[in-house]
C-alpha cells in the first residue's frame, strides 16, 4: 500500500483500530458537508445570475473534490474493516451520501440550464449577425434567401465582464 499522506493528511495505510475508522468516517462526513455547502452556494449564485462570483468557487470546489476522492479511496481500501468496527458511522455516512447526491443533482441541473441558456443566446446572436452581414435579396422563388455561411463573420466574445 501507499504510505504517502493523502489530501486530508492521514496515511493511506490499513486501519487497525475502531477509533481510526470512526475518525476517518467523521472526517469524510465533514468533507462532504463542506463540499455540499460550496455546491449549494454555487447553485444559488448561478440561479441569481451572479456567474462571476460562482466561477470564483471553482478552485475551492476542485480542491474539496480532490480531497473527497482521496478520502473515498482510503475508505474503499478499508471498507470491510470499517463495516465491522463502526457500523453505525457507516450507516449514517450512507444517508449523508444520499443527501449529497441530491445537492449534486440540483447543482448539475442549474449549471446545465445556465449553459443551455447561454448557448441559445450565442446561437441567436450569431444568426442575427450573419443575417445583417449578408445582402438582403430575393431568390428565384420570390422569397428572401438564407444567409450564406461564407459571408458570416466570426463571433468574438470577451470573458471579462
């Protein structure tokens, strides 16, 4: 096994006591709570349209997710021992996991909606610019001709708000 410290500072060696197992599970629960809080904050900021502020949470969210992964790997490596030595802690962690899953689902739905809305705005803006850039002429059928993609100009977006 790897004996290097993981993100939470504890060793990834096999656990040998019930106290170690309980402490690892408590640390994992605290970490899930912190990550849930950050994700709920991000969800509310995106819903409120404060995308710049929500983007600033990305680094913290990534760090916490990395710690959660490392801690989860340690828990998986010692799962059998943990179930034997701290069954109540394991059961409570399962409930916490379900609530975290719900927070994650809401966050992903809000982010997907924001992405779809912004993509729709960009597509419409691009189409409007292409129509304005192409000459307004009538075709052989007497109807206006769709803009030629060759006449379209590239769309530049500034990420600074």
